């Protein structure tokens, strides 16, 4: 009994010792940069650290918010996120329902489905670029010469519209396994007697989904949609490596900072995106279940 | 009669099911098939305008090329990636274990706040911090070093590592610890001899997660690294791709070998661990 009473007093010190490396790193490389971002956003900052920066007040914000390219990029990003989140969630759910039964090679098939999710982006991107090559890609060959789906193939990754469609499909293909795994886990916990009861009541497949499945998977559905939306909204790597025709916000920010060397402007974009992120997190906090630990 | 027709519908259903399954697998795995087959095609065949899926003539030349430092600097990039990913994931797991233990098992003031802020950071994306991080890394004199990447990768994966480890530690009953305390073990000994062995599968999945994130990173490597001696695989391969003399078969062979470590790790952890590897979530 003594130890339990004593424990309450000494825990704080020990906790701080154990948490020190984590807190130190996160304060230095997440919290401090966050505030540093706000500060930089009020300056004109040369990329060379030896040169002085000049205070310019809200100029970066005024510039960015009146820049039509930024607003276009914002719209494009919202569309990209909505389509890719919607697509990957629906596909993930459909495949999970499809897998939610015993069949031959189920485990192998499940592992293979997740392959696109675990493989590094750089490997996947080379395969896609090769498949969609304008002169010798297999897609042009199959679509044009074999199945005659199109007469004149679009310039895939060299055309803004076809690139946009392709990066959305790429995101759906790459990220649906995450939804699939999450849904499959929760589907397996649903009591099959609920379906049998609904069947006796004469429910159709759609009604069974609406009455039994949907309420049961709701917490997972909300979590999957929220997290994937946040992550895709800030997507950079996949799209940047696939094409230079789709400037979503992550790429717009990256180019502002490291192609046009305008760090102050880039910082002001980061701050605006932070504000958007915080609104989403606060709105989502009550609803998103972080594996039951929230 | 009725029985025969029901048997027939059952059969039709089964055929339809497996047909759908095969279609699904072919569509999702098609890019992997192309990657694999192109790696074995000759350079001429890879750019043929009437391509076949399987090579007409199989060649191992591309695999020999990527492991030949004279032809292709692949091994340098591989080594750099390995150093960064291994160091970062070992450190993230180690630091994470102690942090997660405190958040899971100790009672102290400010715990809820720390917990909440870790969850918030978990949702963050690296792209939001590129500008100040670039300044900080340059300021610390770490520009163009592997250390810059190791540190950033630890920070990128740590919140998730703590969050995943904490949920594993939460399942370990407190009685076990109390019994160990009565036996005279201190907290550190409890972590080493009780908590770690009991959550080894969780620790492995956290390690694999961190390794995957670090192995996959393009963003920070492209900002922090300028000398090709220090290139990791993602930036190194992409830089080669931008030069006019890339060879498709070689790029595909490099892509395959690049994917191999994480796919093997994933397969092993899938086989031995019940836990869910996707908990962490690949952010991209």
C-alpha cells in the first residue's frame, strides 16, 4: 500500500525524465518552427542566412491572398482531396466488404492488396511514369492499338487535365488499402446474428448495409476520412514526383520556398495552411477516435 | 429440382466471386507486374512501341548494373538511405518507449495536455514546417549531412511511435507492475524486463513504421541534401531520372530493390504480428 501512496508524489519527476527526449525534440523541431513560421511570414527573407531580412508587415499575406495562382491551387487541392479521399474510402470499404468472408488464399490476397500502400513512392512513380509514357507506354498501346478506347491519347503527365485525373487515381490506388484494412478489422467484429435478424425482417442488401453495417463502422469511417483528408490536403511527394502540371498547395509552397527562394512568402502560406489545419483538427477532435486513446 | 437450381446459383456466385477477386488483384498489382517485367527486359525492348508484358528475352544486366558502382551510384544511395532509416527508427523507437511509458503508466500533472499535443502533431504534415526547419538545420550547421535527415525523421515519426506504443502499453495490466515493484524492481527495470518483452510485437511494428517513413522521405532529403555523395534513394533515383541517359530497365530494377527492404519487413511483421501495421498511417 505504501508504494501506491508514494508513487503519486514521485511520478512527475520520473515522467519528465522519461519524456524529456521526446519533448525536447518536438519543442525544438515542431513547436519552435511553428512560431518561427509566424515570425518569418512578416519578413522578406533571403535564402542566404548571412544576409539580413527586412520586416515588411502583412505584405506577404496581402500578396498571397490576392494571388490568383494561390487561390487556384487551393481550389485544385480541395478537389484533389475530396476526390481521392472519397475514392479511396469507398473503394476500401467495398473491398473490405468483399473480403469479409472466408475464401481460398484470403490471407495472401489481403497482403498483396496492401502492396501499393507499403511500397515507397519513388518505386511506384517510376512504374506509373513508364506505363503512361507518351511514346511507348503500355497504356497507350493497350488503350489505342489493342482496345481502341481512344484515337489520340492525351499527353498523360504532360497535360494539366489528364495529369490531375492520374494523380487522383494514383492516390486512390495507393491509399485505399489503409481504408480497406481499417474497415476489414471493424467488419469482423460485427455480430452476424444482426444480419440474420435483418434478413428475417426482409431487409435488402442495401438496407442491411444501412441498418447494420454503417452504424457499426461509423467511428472508423469518420477517422479514416478525417485523417486521410488532412494528409492528402498537405500532399507533396507523390504529386511532385509524378508531374509538374498539378500544383497543389504542398507543391505551391515548396516551389515558393525553394524554386523562387521566397521564404517569407512560403512561411505566410504555411501559416494560412496551419490555420486551416487547426480549424479541421478542432472540429474533428470530438469525433475522431484515435484507436480509443483520444 | 429446387435443390439443383440453388446449387447452381451457389456455383455461379462462387465463380463470380473469384472472377471479381482476380480482376481486383490484376488491376491493383498491374504496375508491379510492369515494374518487375521491365527490369528483365533489354533496353531496346523497354522502349518498343508494341510492348509485351513478359520480356521476349530475359536479361539480368540491369540488376548487375545497379550493383556496379562504376555504372550506377545506386549502392551509395542505398547505404545512405539505410543509415538514415535505421538510425532514425532505432532512436525513435527507443525515445518513444520511454515517452509512451510515462504517458501510459504514470500519473502526473500536464499529462492530458502533453497527450493532446502529441495527437495534434501526429496529424501534422512535414510540408508545413519546411521553411523554418530549413533555417534551423542550416543554422545548426547540419545542411548537407545525413544527421539532418536522421533528426527530422525521428521528429516526423516520434508522435506516431509514442501514440502506437502507448496503446500497446495500455493493455498491460497494472497488477503486473505492482508485483514487480514488490519484488524490488525500479521503474527503469520494469520497462526493460516487463514492458518491452511484453510489447515486443508492438515495438517491431513501430520500428517498421518509422523505417518506412524514413526510407520513403523525399521532401526533406531534397531540401537538406545537395551533394550526391549524401543522396538517399528517393532523391538519388529521381535525380537520375531527370538526366537524359536513364535506362528504364535499370530504373525498374532500382525501384524493385528499393522497395525490397520495406516489403520484406512488412511481410515478416505481417506474418508474426497480429497487430495492425497501418495504425500509423502513411502520410505521403
